[in-house]
């Protein structure tokens, strides 16, 4: 069995445990519509990468993975809360190949259902701490990590919203934005898992650094796929990132290296909802020819390497190998 197949199998095993816990936590109450909407994206699937980070980080520091399940569920609920609100902001009609919450129930219900999931995050943490008799100091540390991630995600989201209207977005600006939108939650997952597992401050910090860099690698690969993958793979229309005017590293690099005519071609399509597919294709060809796709991939691989290096303090164990294989899996989505 290949590493990718092993990771896929282990992701499925953890997903089953986490999904079962989430189902209990999200048991419908009146009004039913609220719970149907809140659970819509969760039931649509997903690989449960973030719960996997929680569980494996707990396991790596010597903790009992069963005690980490509620915390893993909490971080998955957190992730889905952000997805509901992201879809509203981006006006996306599809998520994981299914209608988004706001396109099915309307924006007001979608906003409130996202708020419900955010409240359930803290309910899951408290219940998990009570069940495992987690010392108060460690529960407090978990809440601090999750709350801090929420703040950084909000900051990253506003940067993402503002970038289409900013002419000169730098690579550093972009990395700060995806650090907020993606890496911050990855980091919180690993840190919470390590804290629940009883890891030392050095272990918690190392796992946090690992997950931060892994999150950057994950998002860089996602941005690449957002331009190159087909609609079945993406679960949303091809070229949607270009039509939405998203200043990904691919776009930032291309605008920095394009000729005046090439730059005009890119800027004419960027953020244009009604641009014909032929123009989207022409921009794609430019992104490829300018080396912007390749540059983004290399950056993703660099951050994957940095992530793996952060695990050097840990002995060679199965949980460590699982985390390394997870990062390799992020990059392998390209092939």
C-alpha cells in the first residue's frame, strides 16, 4: 500500500470517529431548518484533515487519542463554520460538488448556521475537557489557541477581501493572508492536539510550526489546483479564482513578470464575471508560460519541507511518519 493510500485509509478511520461525535453534538432541535443548514456541508463529506492533525499531534506526544476526539470534532466544526461564511463572501454556488448553504437556504440562515457551528466549537471543547478530566490550565490553553486562530482568520479574510481592490499586492502580503485564512487553523489543530496529549511547550511549539508551514503548502497547492484542475476535481467552476479576481501567488508572480501587453490581458480578465472561457484559457496559458504555476508549486514544496523539518525533535514513530506522509499527501494531490 502506497503512502497516499495509507493516509487515505487513516483519514477515513479518524473521519468516522469524528463524524460520529459531531452527529451526537449536532442532534437536531427546533428550528430544524437551522440544524439542517448547519450540517449541510459537514454531511457532504471532506477528508477531515484538521481533525487528523489534532489526533496525530496528540498521539505523537504520547496522549490518548480517544480523549482528543471531541477536540478534533471542535476544530472540524470551526473549519465548516468558516466555509459557510467564505461561500457567502465569495458568492460561490457550489461546495464539494453540492449547493452551498446560502444558495440553498438563503444568506440569513447561512450566517446563523455558521454562528451555530462556531458556538458548538466551544461546547465540544468544554464537553471534551469534562469527559477526559483535562486539567483546567490545559483546557484554557486550548481555548486560547482556538480563539487566537479565530482572530487571525478574520484578519486573513479581510485581507483576502481587500486584495482584488489593491493594485500592488506583494508576495509577503499574500503569505500573510493565507497564513490567516489557512495556516492559522492548521496550527491551532496541531497545538490543541499536543496540549490535550500532555506535550511539553517545546513539543507544542514544534507541532504548531509544523502545521503552520504545512498549511501554507496546502494553500499554495490549492491555489494551483484552483487554476488547473477540472470542475469535477474542484467542486466549483473552472477559473472561478480568476473570475473572482483573487490575488493568489500565481497572479502576483505573473503580474510582476509580465510584459505591459501580457499584464493588460491578465488584468482585463481578473475579476471579470462575464469573461468568456476563451479569455480564461488565454490567461491560463500566460500563467504557465510566465512560470507562475511552476513558481507556486516550488514554493509549496519548500513550505512542505520546512514543515517536515519542524518534526526533527521527535523520535521516528508511526505518528511522526503519519504527519510527514500527510504533508507529502498535500503535494501529491497534484498528480
